[in-house]
């Protein structure tokens, strides 16, 4: 892959457009009563944004989210309005070179401060908790499970943002204490329904969705699905043909980046290092592959 084919965008620059927020990957702007979300090519690892980006990463995250918003339209309303730059209000179309393929105009929602995580397989922080306590987010699981084993049934394992900025796994009872039983149950049921739908579809394409996280909010009185949806940044995608429980799995995500940072023995303190071109290229290729396999379309 030619890394110079599509320039890497680490930060959007839209003079005259009110800045709303800046996340690890996304720059968000206020556009009248709506929001413009621009997915950059920034990449974070171990909770730090690296100095170099991943070519086309923002385009993959945006286009894959749009695919899933459409796929899930009969399951839940979403915040998505349009990704067609010509439909954006003036003066946004003049920034086409920064917005094309990597931006969305969305409804402004009052977001719920709960990460809605669905797990169908035992991995990551869930595997760590299971080894220590036999539970995931306090949910008892059968004894004898191995890393990456498929769970008897997918489970809802919510998380909240701790003061450190890390996601912190919490129990369903804790979510109830924060937002009430009725809304907590709605989030749980909708999270699991979306996961079931998406996981069944992905299996037909040869991809296992091991786990994923969603964010919801309210537009008026309507509960909507927001943020990004079922991307390599918010999910673990495993190739079904190489799946072998009992250890970590090959994944369509930034594992190449994590492996490189471990190999150079970075102390995981700022400043974060830059990536060699070959690591950025391999990571970009995995993001593109996930998009192409799931949608059947080239980026």
C-alpha cells in the first residue's frame, strides 16, 4: 500500500466553525443545532495518542459506522443524518478535502455516561476478571473457561469513565443506581439485540465479533444510538478461520501498534513515540480488510 496515496490527517482545521470537543480520534464541531464529527487518522495505544497516524483509519471508522447505522435502522434510531458533503451547510463544503469520507453530520444528543458493552467471548479485561474471580462485571460464569472461549450467552458488561480516563467495568446494579432501573434495562436489552444482529451477520462474512461497545443518548425524548458503531476501534473482530480458543486471537485492529510499542519497551508515559511506516501500513491494511470483508465494498 502506498502510504502517500491518501494524506494522513491528524487534526482537522475548519476556520470559523465552532469547536465542540476533541477526542482521541474525533474532532467535533457545532453546526447550528447539529454536530459535525470528523474522524481523523489519530491512533491511541495504552491511553496515549501517538505522534503518527494510520492512513485511512478515519475513513474506515466513518464508513463502517455508516454501514452499521443503515444495517440497524429497524432496530434502533441513530444520531446519523448525512455524510454527503454537498448536503452540509455552508461553509463546510469548502473543506471537502478534510471532510470527504471521514465526516458525518449528526443530531445533537444528550449522551448517557455509560459504555454499553456486549461480550460474546471471553477476552481482554473480562478474561482478567474471570481468572481472578470467575466473573465478568460481577456476572458468574461457568468454571473451566479458556481465554477467547465463546460464552454460553452474550452478556451485558457496562463500563463508566473513571477520573483517570480509563473505562472502568461496573455491575448492572451500579448502572441502575446511576440512571434508574427502567433505562438501565433498555440499554442492556438494546445492546444485546444489536450485538446479536451484528454478530450473526458478521459470521456470514467469516468474522467473529468477540465484543463491542455502544454509546446511547437522547434526542428530545427519543433514545438513539450514537458515536461510532461496530468498528475495529470499538470492537474485537476475529477471523473465524483462524479462531482457536485457549489464547489471544489474531484481530483486525491496532494489535500491530501495541506489539511494536511493547517491542521497543516504551514506558507508556508521554511523549508517545511515532510509528515506523511498515507498522502504520500493516495496521491500515487490517482496518481496510475489516471494512471490505464486512461490507463487501472497497474503501
